[in-house]
């Protein structure tokens, strides 16, 4: 808690206090907005992968800023942007640390929730890799790489489970030699 | 003649002083860059490369078990290729950040942290061991895959964390908490005045 300002304090010190108090109120706003956004919106989205895609879709591709009319109206555009960015980073981190099996389950659930057939979905996702735009800004390259790699393998596993379909990712990347792991 | 020699000596002394002063200036500038480099390396190691959960996920054995049980051979090969690539990238990045930290410690840290000679020797040994371990780890992962040396990975992470601790001590004066306490002191002195 900041002490109250007095006229005797130097102008620079008062300015410093004003900036600090602005920062503090912004942090409180972001915390409140995050709680609200999590309970009202994110909790209604069942899977982490769906949440990640939803949050990435709230971001402007050109500026990297997030927009949410409801949050902006209730708090402010800056707080809404910061809140969505923080939630995006959090969801990405959670998904990054998921075991591969869980990512495969999430991917299968996500495919079921779309209106496309699994074959079309896998063909598109293996081809143009739209999941690459779902990573938050300033993510560590190694973390992003691990995430992309997990999704690529998960897609290959889901594809292998489909009845009689050629495996796009696996065949293009893997050599025909026997696996050293087996 | 003696006067001439004295003048030459005096001139040479002046030139030498100028040279020393110029070098000091360059050091200050280079020192700032070394501090930034060390701080960035420390941050990359602590936040992105060393967290237990990240290392565990990159080298997770349960992922391999799952793929072996649930996917055909070509997908297993794809998985092994991908994890090997990421494991190699992890080793390379840890090594490059360590080299940045080593540069700071060998060149600048004694200006900022009062390390005892014994500590400095131990640190130098740790750096040498780690850089060698990274080389060996890279060869092992390259030849035998990401699951070749789990104990060595654990040991490497342990020593890197130790080095990060020492580096953090050397860079502690840059921390915001210190700045805050400095602010507090300034505020107090302002109030006192």
C-alpha cells in the first residue's frame, strides 16, 4: 500500500508514486479480469487444446494484441489484452507439459468437435500446420518446437488409427529402417 | 642529454597513462555488455531450459512407452526423430548459454562479486566439467537417441543449477529488489533532508 501524497513531497517522487499506483491498480484489474474470464469463459471450454486455439484467435496477427469486447467494456482494452495474453501463456504452458497420450486424446476430441472429417482435418493440419499460429508471442523457441513436434506426432498417431489411410507426416519424415527403440 | 632522456620518459609515461585510461573506458562499455549477456543467459537457463518439468517432458520415457504401445513402426520412428532433434537442440542451447556465463565469470565477475580464489577455481572446474559433459551428452544423444543417458542429464542439470546460483549471486546487485531497497534508502534520506 502506498502512503498518501503530500504537497511537501518532491514532484518527481509524487510522479513515481502515481506511476506505481497506476501499475498496482492495473495488476489488480488484470487479476480480477483473469478470474472473471476463467470462470465465465475458459471453464466452459472443455479441453486445453480448444482453449489454446480460442485464445490464439483473440489475437490480432499483425499487432500481436488481444481483443475482447466484453472484458474491454468491463475493465479496459489494456487490461483485457494483458488478461488474455496471461491466460494464453498459462494454457500453452499446461498443454506443453502434458504427456503425449493426453495430447492425442485432446486432438481426437477436438477433431470430433469440428464439422470436418478426420481425414480432411489431418490432411489440412499436416499440410499447412495451422497450429503454428497458436503459440503465444515471445515463447521460447525450444518450447514452441516441442509443442509443434508433439502435435505432429499426435497427428500421425490419430491418422494411424483411422481405417486404411496413408500417413502423411510419418511417411514423409521417417525412413523405412527398423526402429532402434524396438 | 639527460634532459632529453627525461623528457622522452615523461612523454612515454603520459602516453602510457592515456592508453590505460582508454582501456578502462572500453572495459566499462564491454562490462555492461557482459552483464546483459550474463543476465540473458541466466534467464534463459532458469526459465526455459532448466525447469524440472520441461526437462522431464523432453526426455519423458512414458511418451516413448505410449508410442511403442499405441502406434505403428513408422510413427515410432517419427517420434524418435523428433525427440532426438529436440534433445540435441536442448543440449546445444544449454551449452551456448553456459559459454556466455563462463565468459562473464572469467572476464568480469570478480569486479562485481567478491569470490574467493577457492570458489573461482571450483567454478572454473564446474564450467570445464559441464562443457565436456555437454559434448559427451550430444554425442550420446546423437548416436543412441534421447533416452541414452538419463542419469547424465540429471547430473548436468544439477551442476548447471549450481552454476546459476553462483552467477545469480554475482549479478544480484542488478536485481529489482536491491533497486527497491536503494529507492527506500533514497526516500528515507530525502525525507531526512
